[in-house]
């Protein structure tokens, strides 16, 4: 009983402290449990690996901001790196100003890491990869891209005319894009599915925060999306798949966090169980 | 009266109906109308961004003027907003502007812009940190308030437990089949309920859209009747 | 690796810690960071919007391409500024009505199609255990949210099944949410331990 | 009435179902040529398009010949032919895009050997693609939009004229009365949080609709009601709603303007401040109704630790799990709108709710019907042609 009283009166800052330790310690002493790849992740990977011919185009939608970057930023980097490794062209697009900064950072990072680990196959901004300018209008932008991408944006995020960029050669609209992977933690995913996929038949994959992952299984079953990366785990699985190819030396942000993720999850389960024990013991005592 | 209410309602009704009908007409004439509308929409919505700026500036301005409790913090908002915008507009967003390079001859076109410094080293860490606080709130709530108080809540917590464990490598280490169990839950029972909810929500959204076009839903026009 | 010497990394780290100080208790450091964030993010928005939208979509087409077709939507958009003047602020309703009206017009057929796709996917070609679960789950969930019948008798039992499905779905979402929140914290710890303190790679 | 509407929908649907059969027999302009190298070399207009596409198809005559085939196109008054596609395997179906419906085109097919010498040309033309005025494959969609619009107009109007439409009782509402009663017994206040969003959210409006009747009950019991706000406009509306309810209950004297106040616009700051109120004032009942984001669990936890009865309701699916596990009763998703329509009886809300219900009923009916037929077909071994036909028709309705 003493114990029950103790835990129900515990200051929450102790819980905060233990949680912090649960996450910091695994970073210092990593274990590295093996992990299985889930089918929704594998299908995006396989599509980029096998179904897109060299020179094909992958469009990455960076519709997230720093608040969810921990989960989505690793996805942007690893998918872009994978596309580059197959000599595909990568276009980043964003419907929000905050996403432009994220995309720009991802491009910067991937290019730097790629060129460091592959000196014989250098990639260039504007030739292999670029960021389309941020244009407001959300659904209107998505629809207009289906008609004419160059006309939608006029310029890339750096102020270069799209019509003069090598990366845009032969790209008119969604018909020339092999796959779009939309990275977002909000309902903007629906905007892309409704307009780009529904109206123009753009092939889509989703990368989303774990919060929304359960919800989006509906679109996988209805085949509106070919696959999905859900949260940090999804990103980690993708990093593992790409790692087997051994072409990209960038930091594996998602994978190194997996031990911490494991220990934190165990901690959460223990918390819920302890809390409920206290609740039931108390309830029984009050009932008597 | 005409400008205040009738015209806006007419505008939304006319363009709404025209664009619904456009969907069903594949003729090139309808297609060019559609393209024109999209161009217009993009340019007009470029100005809607101003509203967000205006309302924030106004809010903090009034706070300072009225000396509301904590008004000093509003000064921080306005100053940082002004400085960042100034740096961004003159220094360039993702590539330094020619003006900036003229003022600072040592800056190369490939250099990081001043705006990106504020983004990468101030906005990014702060915004992501604020949301990471949720991990702590969640832990304390897990301990103090997530209770199996009914059959429904128990079922919810048990599923949650399975998913939480099954989605990390450690869960797989404990029991090899766990990821498949989780995948099954997500793919079938979860998917079915999510879809049921989604169908209801979509019907609601469509109903609201139709009411806007019909002019019987006017809340989006803001205050007053 | 050693502790960072970059000035900016220190700024980032200190701001991060300022926000974490809120966990101990609300304090001026946290408030400072919070309000700073509001200002910076809007300032950033204005800049991106200036270079990527005003310059590329309005200034360049008008000045360099002499595309005067832009003028009509431009004037419509400029009405938005009437918001700054109380006595004519109602003029801004016209561009808003245009954006909302045209936007909903674009969305209605596509949203219906989207809805149909979801219903279509619920009609399986062949009967197996998985599709059985899906059909039962979708129908019973819909029945739970059907408000024209009292939840009694048969309807009551079906809606009971529905709420069971809903609880499983919420449980899955709940589990996933725990994962999401932990990931956000992991992201910050990675920054502090690696970029700032240089303890890990 | 309900039956009438369903009957109406079904009449129209039966029209639709017979529609496609007539359509396929419709004459499509086809140009066709048989030659020595290929047979059935033909050009067809692609239906339901903007007149920019033609479909070219052909079959092989000679077997075992592995030479390359090249398809060329030119405008009628042009002189040069342009290569459209090179192919090797048969039968082929090529969709030639980017054409104009105002021009005429000629095509020819050539066989080329391994050295690239072309021989045996086969010319076809002149043909111009047709620009259609209506997408016949979207007829059902258009009808559905029209029907849905009419049902909404009809129901909203009939509620306006005073017709009473049935909405089932939302079980959370009973608990609401009870919870208010308990606060009176204990002599402690009731806390009402109208969500963390602005008036642009339907959930906020729904919450304010529920606030009215709740405030009336509270006024009758003479209990204290606290309403902290995150949005100044929501606060103004909440004040009006509560004031009105107090006068309706005949107790305008009990109304205290200071109990409905603005806290802060910061997301977590608001949640922290509400938690503070919960621990200080120890309300017996917390009502959290409206739109919530990630901050929901901070408030739900604080209320739970003070031992208050908590009733929550939101349409934010991601926040519902927290409410279900930390509150005594939760109003889930659309139930919130239903509750607000039920209490306010506002024509716009009630009419729309019913219209949605009819469509939901329609979808439930179609899926159930489909499932039953599928079950029968499965039991009988799946060989009954008419059952398969019904299944196909049912799927066709939603195949857009």
C-alpha cells in the first residue's frame, strides 16, 4: 500500500528525468537490434529500385515543418539519396513556406554526403536535384502541376528559370513523373491523394508521422498509395534497405535512434501498467 | 449591401458551379478556362498570406499599446519578425541576392543566406524542441491518467500496448511474429474503422462545400451578417 | 568528436535548453524563446514568400515577360489590403469569396470521387477472412455514426461491434502516437549529444 | 419521407445502371486498314478526352519475323512525317497524345530491318480526334452531386419550415446533466473548455452550441461556470451564449462576466494555464468539447488527477484515444456535430446531418447488399451468372 501511495503522489518531474535517461543511455551504449522491413516500406523501396528507368523523376513533397522534422526529415534524405543512387532526378516541392527550408536543408545535406562518398559520380544542384519555388494556393498548386509544372512555379527556389534547368528537361506535368512521395504529418496528404492521384493519376507513396500512420492504411488498401513510411521506424527500415546497397555514407538519423525508441516504449508500457495497478488497488480499497 | 454580401456570395456561387461543371467537360475550351482559374487562384491566394501576418502584428501591437500583462514579450515578437523579414528580403531566401553580394563582396552564390542561419539554428531547434516536450507530457499522462476504466478503454490500451511493442526492434526481439501481428491489426480491423470514420468525415466536408456554393453557409466571410 | 566550437550551434543548443527548462517550471527563458519563435517564423515566411512568390509569380511576369493577364487576379488580390482600413474592409470578402468558391468548386467532384474509391475498395472481388473483417468493420463503424436510428436491438448490437472496431483503431493510433512523441525527443537528443556535445557520432 | 427519398435515389440509379450498355454500342469513328505487314491497323478516337489523343492499334500478319516497326505521323498539310513510336512486339496499342482536335492527321507504319532500312510502308489517314463535351464515364458522379445537393436543400428547408427530424439521443448528453448536477451537490464549479481552435472549426461552433443548454442548466442550479478561452472571438461568442442562457433560465443576476475570459494564444501555454485552473479551483466537472491538438492530454491529465468528472468530445481523431482513457465519458467524432444539432435544432446543422445520414445509409445498404450477394455467390460456388452481374453493377456505381 505504501508503494501505491508513493507512486500516486510522485512528482512528475521524476518521470521526466527517467524518460530522458531512457533515451540518452541507449545512445551512449548502443545495442542495435535487428529489424524486419514491413511491406508498405518495402514496396516504395522496390518501386524506386526496380520500376523507374534511369533518368526517371521522383517528386518529393516536403510539406512538414521543424515540429515533425525528427520523423520526416530522415525520410526526405534517405529517399532522395536512394533516387540519386539509381541516377534518377529528384524534385522537391512544398506547399508551405516552412517546408521550403526543410527541403533546402535536405537537398544540401544529401548532395554533400553523396558527393563525399561517391567522388566518381558527382551530383549537382539544378542538374540532378532541385527545389521548386514555394507558391501559395495549396490545392490550386497541386492541380496546376498536373497541367504544367514549369508554368506553375516559373522558377526554382533559388531563383533560376525552370525552363532553363537541366533537371526539368522533358518534364511537363505529372505524366513525366514516375513517383511522388509525399512527406507530411497533416491532412495535406489528402490534398495530394484527392487531386494529384485522383484527378491526374500520379503514382504516390506516403511518408508520414507515426501519429497519422494508422489512419492512412485505408489508402494503402484502396491502392491510392503504393506504400508508406510510418514515423521514425519507417525511415529506419528504409535506411536499412538502402544500407544494403552500400552507396551512401550519410548519417543514418533514424536507425541510430531505434535503441532509444525501444527502451522508451518499454518505459511507457511499464508506466501504464504501474499506473493502472495503482488505480485498481485504490478503487478496490475505496469500494470496501 | 450589394458589395458587402450579395457580390461575395455571387462570386463564390458562380465560380463554384462553373468549376464543378468544368470537371465533366473535357473540351479544350473548358480546359483553358480551368487553367486560367488555377492561375488566378494561385495569384489571389498569394495575398491571403498577408492576413496571417496582419493578424499577428495587430495582436501584438495592441498588447504593447494596452500594456497587457507580459507585453514585453510582444516586443520580442515584433522585433524578431522585423529583423528576420529584413534579412530575408534583402539577403535572399535560399541563395544570396545580388544586392547582398554587392554589400558583402566575400559572399559567394553558394553560401548560406543569413535567413537560413536564423532558420537552421533558431527556428528549427526551437520549434522541434517545443513539440518534443510532448514526449514528457505523454509519459506523465501514461502514468497518471491513462486508465483501463471501461471495456472500451481496456481494449484500446491493450491494442496500444501491442502496437507500441511491435513497432520497435526490441518487440521483434522478444517475439519474432510480433511485427506481423501488428501489421495485421493495422491492415484489417484498424483500416476498417478508419475507413468508416473517413467516409463520414468526407460526406461532411462535401456537404459543407455544397452549402458554401449554395450561399447558405457564410461563416467563411467572417463577422457580421 | 568534441564539443562544438561553432557559434551558431551554441545558439541552437541554448535555445533548445531554454525550452526544456519549461519542464521544470514556467520561466522567462522559455517565454523568451517561445515568442522569439513566433516572430522568426513569420519573418521567415515573409521572406520565402517574397522571393518565391511575389518575385516569381507577380514581379517577373509583369516586368520581364510583359504578361498583363496577371493584372486581373492581381487587382483581386490587392483588395485583400482593404482589411487594413476598417470602413472598406468588407471589400476583402470578394477575393476571399473567389478563393473559397473556386476552391470548393474544384474540390466537390474530386472529393466525391475520392469517397467512391474508398467505398469501391470495400467491395472485395473474392471472399476471404481479411475482406470479411473489412466489410464488417466498415459497415458497423458507419452504423455507429448513423444518427437516424436509436441504438437498440439489432442496430444496437451492430453499433456495439462498430465501437469495438473503433477502439482497436484508436488503440493502434495511440500506440503509434507514443512512438511519434518519443521520436521527436530522440531527434533533439541526437542534436544535443552529437552536434553540440560531440559525445556520439 | 425517408422512404420517398430512397425510392427517388433508386429510380435514378436504375437509370444509370442501364446507361453504360447503350453507350458501348454507340458508333465510334474508326479508320481501319489491312495490309501485308499488319492486319487491323486502325485509328480510334479516345473517348471522354479533350481531343488531344488518338489510339492506334494493329496486329501482326507474319509470324517469326523480328524486324522493327516504326509508326510515323504528320498533319495533313505538313510534308514531313515524325516518328511517334518504335516497337517490336504485337499486338500494340499506342495512344498518341498532344494532338489538336482542329487538325487532321495521317499515319504510316514502316518495317525496318537490322540495318535501319525502311520498307513496306502502310499509310492511313486522314483523321482528326474528337473533343468531347461530356465525360460519359462520370455520369454517376454528376448525378450523385446533384442528388446530394437537392437532399441538403430539401432537408434544410423543411427544418426551417418547422418540420422535426429525428436524431437519436447521444448517450454522452445524459451524462452531461448528471455531471452538472454533481457539481451542484458538491458546491464546486463547472469548467467548460471550448477547444483550442478558432471559429473556423466546425467543432468549435458545435461546442458553443452545446454550451448554451449546459449554461442554462447551470444557471438553474446556481453553480459557477468557468470558460477559459484561447481565441478572443470564441470568447466573445461564448460570453453572448452564456449570458443568453442565463436570461432564458430566468437568472441573469447569477451571470458573472469575469468567469468567461481569455487566457493566452500560445498552444501549450493555454493548456498549462487550464491545468492551473483545474488544480486551483478544483472544479467538480470538466467539460472539454471542441477542437483539440497535441495539448489535449495535458488538460485531460490535470483534470484526472484532481478527481473531477470529465466529459470530453472532439472530432480530432488523433486526440480521441487520450480522452477515452482519461475521461469518464467521450463524445466521439461526428457524435459531437450530432449532439450540437440535437441540442440547438438549427436548420442548417440538423438538415445537413440528416442529409449525410441518408447518404451514409445508402452506402451501408449498398455494401451490405453487395456482401450478401457475394456470400450467396460464394455458397453456390460462384457460377451463377446473374449474381455476378449484380455484383458487377454494384461495383460499377462506385467505380469512378
